[in-house]
C-alpha cells in the first residue's frame, strides 16, 4: 500500500523509513506494467499530492512543477494556451516524476528523442536528507543516472522541462495501410522527414504473404483549428473483467482482420482532435479488464537497425505460430537522437510493443522465445513494462547497469531492482 505524502512530509517520511530500516521507493500513478513501481516489504511514497505547478516562462518555453503533477493536469493548462509537451507516452495519466524516471518516449522519437532530452533541471532528495538540483551540465553523473533511473537514485521532487508551441488542439494525420514488413520500413523512411509523429498498428497473427501487415499513422500538429481539446473523459468503460475464454486465437484473429479491413477502408488524410491521436486507450475506462482476472503481460523490445527487419520478422513468425496474438500491437522506428539516461530504453532501430493475455506457462514460454530473438539481435526490453525479464537479458541490454548501480541511493529499492541487480 502506497502511503500518501505531501511536500512538507518528504524529509520526515525518509527519516522514518530509514530508522525502520525499510527500503524506500517513490511512486506516482503506477502505470508501469511490471514491478519497477513495486516495493514489497518496503515503503512506497505516493507522490501524487506533490503536484503543484511552480512557474511557467512562455518566452523561454520553460515549465517547472512538482514531480507528482500528472501529464493530464499539465495538458489542461498548456494546450489552451498554445503549448504542448515535447514528448508524451501513450497515456496522459502519468506523473512528471514518473515520466522522467522512465525516460518516456512517444510517437515523435525520431524527431524529439526521449523526454529526458527536454529536462533542464531536476530536484532530487536523497535518503540522507541532501536536497540536490541537477542539470544536464552535472559532472557527477547523477543527472544521467536519474533520467530513466527507475526512481532508484532518490525522490524526484520537482523538474523543469522545455515545452513546445502549437497552433491548435487538432492533428493533421494520414492513415496508410501496408501489406508486409518491407512496406512498413519503406513508409517509415518516407515519413520521418515530413511527419513529426509516426506509429503503426500491426496484425501480429497474420502469416505468409501477409506477415507484418498493418496500418501506419503519421501526423503533424495542425496550423489551424480549435485551441481547446475535445472531451477528455473516457467515452467507454469496461465495467467487469472479461471471462478468460473471450480472448483466444480466433477472437483476436477476427478482431485483427476486421481492424485491418476497416483501416484500409478509412485510409487517407484527415484531422483528429489531439487527445484521441496521442491517447486512444485513455478513452476507455478500465480498458485492462478486457484481459480478465489473470491480466496480461506487455512485452516491448527495441532492436538495432542492422537487425531490425530480420528480428521483427522472426518475432512475428514466432507469435503467429504460437497463436497467442495481441490486438494491441504497436510497431515503430526509433530515431538516432541519443537518450541522456544510463538506463534509457530507446535506441536507434525498431520497437515492437505487444499485450499478451496471461495464459500462464505458454505465455511465459512464448516470451522466452522472443527474448532469445531480441538478445541475438543485440536488442533490449523496456523495464517500465516488464515483470519477468531475466538477469542476463537485462545486463546484455543495458551494459551501463554497473555504472548506474553506483548512483543508486542505498536506501532505495524496487522489486525489479532486487530481482535484476542483486
């Protein structure tokens, strides 16, 4: 159970946890899929009440806020004034501190890189009571360790980030169907110099000549349109967990075929409100209930350019043969802008993200086979979305992990870090 905390209580809470000899971890809205935000037998500090905006300089495009403020709250303030976050993940229900701790990326990685590239200042509270202010010019290494550092270097109390100007709350987009992986990579190459945002849905159960088919979406902020976003509350709600038998090879396969057909039917250019473009799942309340009581695993990998086609093809063939597909499958190319964090996930190449219904041993065995493909390709997995990565997989994917370990606050831990690094 996370203990709610306020700004004035932070030092006191750290002292109490230290006196009780309990490992500490700060947590936000807990949207990580794995165990990076879990701390069994330790202290979880709920930072969501440390959520004030501190300052905003529209001329210098600098926003400073406390770490517990959500992207949802920030966007309510920014969009109507003609500004937007430089990088955002697929949900707006994350905190500023959590986004920095996971160095999140978005649909514009090829143009903007990760959020960490836009962080200008971090307030960090160490368990010994030291309050530090870190900048990209920090020569100790602690700034680089904290960006993407999974909350292990101390409590991120506040941050200053650079934001971007926009002219409307509307996106100019184009949907382009593709028939296979070669077409996907060709469209990606053609799009990256023209469109700031690119992403694709992929049918991971397609086989043969259709292997790798999907729908490519590319877009830019529209130069004209409404300045206020459309309705942001969920339009649908999952009231109950689906029965476990609902999601199977046949139902997922039928959904994927229908989704691909409908996407081809609606191909072309258009405009959409800003929130549905960036946060489609936020429109469905409790969407995860569709996976039933057993839940799901999210699996996200990144493989380097020299092996991206062969590795992605091998993963899709493995998934299709196993019959344990995902209807929330996302394929995207990462750009070359380096991430500033020691443990930042994005790297040049291609990332594939999938949601697998939890079917027990068969699902775990499938992900083990995918691990082997990713590892052989020189790739890595995303800690923020992981709950079962092996020690060897982590260490091969993150060769700086030992350097990072030197910056971990001795009183901070998570289930992930205990599992991986010790």
